[in-house]
């Protein structure tokens, strides 16, 4: 390569410098002919130790002495995978200005921006250790190290005597940079349920990067970049299309992520095109690469910040909802406590008068029964009403105790078949029951179990057509199952959603004695005992299934 240097500035500079870029040029040999006709040879390059190779930030500088006559220089460059070489003549008006590395403000600005982004990412991860922020922090540190190595900063400072390690580290960081870009974008997009093909595409790109890193470590740099080129071109297309096809992504987030991916793709193509042009286009290629290096992390930073703000807003909304729920729960708890006090007071105040009335009726019943049948019948109705009121009070008291968790089940063996037989025999219409009982013993609370079974049998008697049969099946296996099945008129079919609700009664069942608490207490007691109760409805038939543990 022949280079012609003409210095036309006044005053004449004391020193010229031939600048060769970029940093990773394996070996540079400069042959310069002096005015006396002698040839001088100087060498530089990334394969030589930085302290002896005319290395400066961003490339290499060869000092030249200005001369009024034309000087002839031959420049020989030996390098792999570098298709763009920049040549520039720098002038120094005084010799003390010829300090290597000065004048590269652009590289300093780029390093400063990347360092700021990496610092912000690490601080953000320390404050909010979340997956997205952690991945972005790793990606930012990788970009910073990649820039520091590619500009020659590491070769000038820590890796002066290890050029091979510096070059190997740079190519590895370039490969990992693409994979980390995909990794961060995955964390951003996966929140919104992207298409299923997106995960497979990212996995294929990660696998290709892993193969490229392995090839680089084995020394096949040409094969490494041959594999990374399609990966680099495919990555922004995959990210942009996946973002656009994900329906749940918010519109601003979608526009920024899609636009950032497309912008990165355009800049990558622009750098590749400019790199194939003559050396005069090197600065354009370098600035396009600089824009790509800076734009990508800045776009990701904006996206991460937006997502963090969105999550913080969602978290605040959840906290507000929890606070409202807590206040509502406290309010309901106070209401429940007040209701329990009221029920306790009413039960206490009503039980004694009812007992006195029952006792008085008991003393009046024998003489009136002998005198007049009508009076005796009215007394029996009064006694039945008192019994109903007493039953209501007892159930209210039991319900209150269950809600206050004052009753704890005491386990003891219970023979369920015998319990059923006793309850059927004691019922008002034992002839209506058709029993199929298998001997079964369970560990349960005897009184609770008796109350549950009694309610189920009483419910079947009250709400089935008069004279119809009631089937009672008791089976034993891994659990004990009691099934109570009875007919029901179509207009009396209960609501399955409310059958176990407190005070629920069918609108047409008002003529039947009841409180609406029986099945509610059955469910509550079953929960206390660790049992399960199920309701099934069929045309003209209902069935309750009680499942007990052995």
C-alpha cells in the first residue's frame, strides 16, 4: 500500500502521525523510505505486546517526520476477520502533543455511556433483584468489557503482555453479547405470553452462539464469524416479529421494543455494507457501529425501566387491594363478634322462658287431655312449636360455637351402621327408609357425626314426597361413604349453588318446618371432622354423599 503525505498547513508541524484503525489488526508492518533513500521498518498490531507496538486507544500511530519532498511508505497488514481498515494522518504542532491515545473523545464518550448504563443496571438490580434487571446488568457489563477490549483499552492497561488472551476475550465477548441481548429480550417478552415458536427460536440462536464460542476457543475465528453473521442478522428479526405477534404487550412497550430491534438490524446491515467499502468509508462504518453499540443498551434500559415502573404500579395496586381486604376483614370480624355476642345473649335470654313454658304445659297437659280433645290438640301444637324454637336456639348456639372455634372434635371409634339403624328407628317414619348397610367403623366425634347423619335423614324425610322411599347406602373401602338418596318434586328442586348456604330455603318450602341452618351446619361440622359432603341433583331426585376417613 502506497501512502502519499502532503503537509500544507502553516506553520509546518513538527511531527506527523499515520493512524491505522481498528485495534484488532494482527500485524502491521510499515516500510518508510527516508530522503536519503534508506528504508526504515516498524511493526505493530494486536499480536504484539501493546507497550512495544505503537498502540493507542482505538488503533495504532506511527510517528512521521514532515519533509518538503514526497515520502514513500508501504503498509502491510496481516489480520483475520477484519474487512475495514481506516487510515488517517494526524498532525502535532509540538512534539509534546504527540501523546498516544489523546484525541479519541468518541471512544471515551462511548465507554462513559456504557459504564453509566452498567452502573445504573447494577444499582437497579441491587435495589430490585428481579430476573429482567439481573440479565440486563450482565448484558451491560458484557458490552462495557467488549468495548474496552475492542478499543484497545485492556491491551494498554491490564493485558499488555497477553495479546492472545485479549483477542480471545474480545471475540468471546462479541459472541456472548448477542446471546445476552436475546436473553434480556426474552425476559421482557416472556411476561406477556409470546408465541410458542419464540422460545424455540431463541433456543436455536443460543445454541448457535454456544457453538461459535466453542469454535473461537478452539482457534477457528473465521468459522466463528461465519456462524455469527446469520445469527446477528436473524436476532433483530426474531425479536421484532415476536414482539409484534404477542397480543398482551402494551402498545408503548411494543413500539419501543419492535423499533429498537429493527433499528439494531438496520445499523448492523449498514456496518456490514460500509465495512466492504475503501478506507475512506471507515469513519462512517465506525460511527454506525458506535450507534449500534450505544443504541441497543439504551433501548433495553428504557424498556427495563418501563417494565419496572409497570410492575411497581401493579405491586402498589396489589398492596392497596390487600389493605382494603384487610380492612374489610377486620370490619367483618368485628361484625361477627358482635353477632356472636347477640346470639349468645338471645339464646341465654330465651332458653329459660321456653323451659318454664314447657314445664307449665307439662303440668297442664294431663287434666286437659282427659277433659277435651281439642284443648289437648292445641297443647300438643304449642309443645311442638316450643320444641321447634328450642331446636332453632340450639342450632344457633352450635353455629356460634363453631364460628368461634370453641368446639374441637374428639376422635373415638364409631360404628356407622349401628348409628344409622338407631337414627332410622327413632325417626317419625322408619318404614320409608330402604337400608343397605355395610359394617363400618370410623374414628370421629360421635356427637358431631350423629348430628350430621340426623340432619341428612331429617332433610330427606321433610322434602321428599309423602310416602316415597328413601335409599340409604353405606359402603366401606379406602373411605366410608354414606349416600342418602330421595325423590323430590320438580318444583322443589334445590339450588346446588346455595344448598349449603346459611339460611337457604327453597321459596316453596316455607310450609315445611325448618330454619335453613341444618345443611349449613352439616358442611361446617364436616370441615371440623375432616369429612367431605357432596350434593348431586338429577331429574326428580337428589343425593347427599358423606365421605368419612377410616
